[in-house]
C-alpha cells in the first residue's frame, strides 16, 4: 500500500496539533508521509516567540499568552507531547507540569468617580489535571452551576441587607406567581429535608393556599438550586415551559429585591458593588439561557446578538453591570474591537457566554496557567522535537504564494498545485532551527544566518530583512542583487502531495488562494465574514518588583497579577517576572521584573504588499503608545514609579538615559494577515465551516477560524481545529471535548 502524501502549510497551533495526532499511531509512517512548509525560520504562527541573543537571550513574544484551566484539549495535547518526547528528568522543562504553572490571581480595573480602582480576584485552586477535565457541559449544566454561584452571592447580599436594616422578607400574592412557587414546591418536597421555621412557613403557605406566600431571598435561591437538580426538571416531554418560568420568575424576583433594597448602597461600598455586579450578571445569564431556550437549542441560537446587547436584553443593569469590569475584561481578552475601534466592541453572545462560563466553571488547577518560558520554548519546540523524531519533514523559509484548483475526471473539485517561494538558499540540505538557552531548546528571534548561503545571509542582515513579513521587500532586494527572481517550488497533486492541510490564518486566504475563493462560496463567505483585528504588544524589563512599583494588591501566594479592563492604549498587563530565570542577564546587573502589555490596534484594511514602510509606521505608533502609557496612564497601578506625576524612567532596565530607555525594551505590532487576531463578530459563526467542508476533496482547512466548539480566537479553538483535521484524515482522535457546544444538546 502506497503512503498518502500530506503537505501541511504553516506551523501554527492548529497545523502542528494536526501533525501530532496524524503521527500518534505507531504505524503511521506506513500509511502517511508528512511534510511541513513554513515561511521564515520558526514555527508558532501567532504564538511564535524568539530569543534575542544580543539582549540577554530575552524572550520576545507576539503578545501575552496564558492558558486557561478549562483548555481541556490543549492540555491533553501538550501532555501527550511531553510524555512521548520523554525529556531527561534533568532537563529545565522536563514535563508539562514544569512548563506550565497554575495561576489563580487576576485583577480587573473599574473606572469609578474618575479614578481607576482595582478589583482583585483570587480564584480558588481546584485540584485536578486540566487534561482530565471536560467541556461536554450542557447549557442546562451551566444553569445549575451558575445558580450555585448565585446562591452564594444571594446569601452574602442578604447578610448585607440585614446589617443595613433593609427588608429581607419577601411575599408573593399574584395567583400566577403562586402557581409557580407551588410547582417548585412539588418538585422539591420529596428531596428537601429542612426543619427550619422559614421552610415550614413556606410549606404551610403552599398547602393552605394562603393569600400570601412568605419567603426570603436565601430560601428561594436555596430551593431553586434543589429544583434544578430534580430528575424531571426541564424535560421537554413533561412541563418544560413551566419549569423555565419558575427559574425566570425567581431570579427576576431576586433582582427586584436587590434593586429595591440594596442598589443605593453600591456607590458607598466597592465590595458590595462588585457583589451586586456578579449577582446581576448571573441573573441576566440565567434569564437569557432560559428565555432564549439556550438550554434546549444550544449556544448558537444567541450568536445573532452582541454579548452586551444580550445581557441588557435580559435585564442586566446598564450602568453597573453591562459595562462592568468583568464584561470589559472579556472583550479585552478576545480583542473584540473590529478595526481596533474601542468605541464599537462586538462579540457574539453565544460565543462569549459559553467562554465565560467555561473559564469560570470548568477549570482544574488554577483558573489560568502561566508558561515558564516563551510560548515557542514551552509549546512549539517540544512539538517540533517530537515530530522531527517521528519522521515528519520540515522545510523552513518556504512561503506559500498561491493555491490552484482543478476538476478531476469524475467532476470533483480538488487542489491541483501549490506555488511556494523559496526564501533563502541553505548551506546544507536541511535547516536546524533551535538554539539552547540554559540547556532549553528555543527558537531564536532571527534566522540562524550561519546556516544560510553567506552571500544571502550578509544581504539579509545588511538590509534588515524580515522574512516573516507580508510586506517584506526581500523579493525586490534579491532581484536587484542577483538579477533573477527568488526561486519558486511548484508542488503537484499525485506527485508531491495527495492532500493539503492549510494552516494559514483566515486573513491570509484572499492572498494565497483567491482562485479557491472564486469557486467555493462557503469558503469565500468564511473569508469575508470571519473578521480579524490587528493587535499590539510590548514587554518591559524593570529594575523594580511589582511592590516596589507601588502595586498594592498582591495575594498571599505572591502571584503577580494578570490584569485587564484597563485604560487604552494597553488594556491588559501581566507581571511576568517568573521568566527571568530562563533568560541570561549579567550576574552583576539583572532586571528584577518583567511586564507584558497588549491590546487591539487601530488599523483598517491591509495595504498592498508594495507598501514596504507600512509595518515600520505601525511599529512607530506602538512605540508612541507605549511611551504615552508610561507617561500618562500607569500611575494608578504603579504609583511609586512616578515623582511629582512624572514617570521615573530609571524604573526601566537599560543603559540609556531617561526616556531613551524605552528603546531598549520590546514592542511589536501584529498586522500581518497571518498574525491578526481572529474575531467572533455578531452573526459570524454561521459562516464558519468545518475542516473538510470546502468543495475540494483533498483540502483540509485548520485554525481557530474554522467551526469548532469555541468559535473564538484562542489556543483551545486552534487545538480543537487541529484535532478535527487529523480525525478527518485518519480517524484519530475519535473524541474532542466540547466540540458540539453550539448544537442542540442531547439529553
């Protein structure tokens, strides 16, 4: 039996995940031959990182990368990689548990009375391995889990009310509402053992059909939690509608009580305001999950709404909750600002609600996990080493130019050929891409020029050519110098490949496969309607710790914050001093801390490839944004880094004087089609297609932009896409956790 020749274009998370699972079976080489083509010198896509040998082998990232404890498929995959790679126990990051560490402390920023206030949140550590978790949680399960949290918050709110001499007794007089409480009672009377006076009084009012049924907020929420766990609740063949009305009625009754008795206390007490926001958002979520029949039809039914719009539609307080720090923090998390316009946030309600519920309710270990080196070092170097060991072939410095379709003798559409530009001439037949930093395999921040033809290597360095840039002028520089075009490799169907895994990002489609888009309407719609946004990132090496900068909210664990919901131009900050021991600074002069910042970047459509100065101009804007942030915005977080309201530039690690120390830091703009962040704008999920749903019978698309059980730009979506691609080709893996979340659940 002949081997199936598989060509993988791109080295991002999805493409490499597909390669991992395509090579999982012991006899895979008897069945398949896999070749990866990657532009430039490294794998990683948006997750690529590099080590800067001229500056302490420091880690330079595309942006902030953290994993959530609910990334079940991602952890399963990386656990597999590390286990199968089987690094020596003495290696710096021998296991995935060494490579990723749980993180429980986050902070959100509230802008109250014209000043920033920090909302510190130390999530509970939950025992367990994220790889052994599950995302196969039904919307009805999420109703139950959200009600469990609401129970906690209502109990706390009732305590606040009692201390403030506010009413905690509730009464129900309308016949319709009483019928709902009687239905609640009938569902729980056999499973609730409660001898307290309040429950006995409630029972008596039910049995005696009293004119007024008495209760308290804590009683109602406690019994509602029992109600939703009853065996027959919300079964469609019984009394689904009435069950839904019970939940809707009680949570709205609780909301009215909060608004009538407690809302005026919010401006006086930050802790109470935050408690109210949590309860109000939970109630709006519950109302929407029930009213919009999400529990029955899946999260996809509400993707026609923007998340904020959906919350307000379901009763969320516009002043306090709909634009609260948790909501803004989520929009910041997924860069949900098309064209980088922060005045027009946009994310699908189903995608956002599902993601928030999963993040908060499905994690194991810490709610987040921090990488203990660069993402390239922690994720992509081990994947590369494993795949290389297994026999996968890698061709670096190969940039896809075009994909040509064809129609076979049976009338089927297929991929006929691939045109790939060979960016450099290597000294030898292969390129060894990794370097060692403190015995850890890493990717360099620039090509290893000693492995490239000397004449080309010299020219690349003299002209400061970026071989990863869409706007690179290397082709014209090469043509001018060598009097010929860069060589182009043409791969032919049945000669060089049988099937193609296209792992480029969605924004690249119109550039690399316009012929495919012209004949495949669904693929074209996906390219048009699944939007992307440019992002910006910066990293600062600092001479002071967070506490020395004036940060006042460190938890007992001393974890540095991961903070969001802050002021533009950089709304997200992470303290990343944990990476210092993986870098190589002089013993006598080392930085004390690292700060990462990121945010969306204002940028319209992609200019033509001939605009070679576009990236330089965009990078200059990011630098200006960074300087502006330090001069004008960071004082609420780092008050001790300012003197007389002026930023103290000596806080930055470096040799230069004053503001020039910024030049020694790192910043970047992600505007390349392959680097732009994939969005989930309202109504776009309907245009996402699965890995094998193009009209081309030998093409498999993959990335966080295809149809998955996440439908958002993140590692988990990319991993799920890669798993789906491998399964479509070879039938493995059979199970992908949470992939059907937007479909009607099967109870």
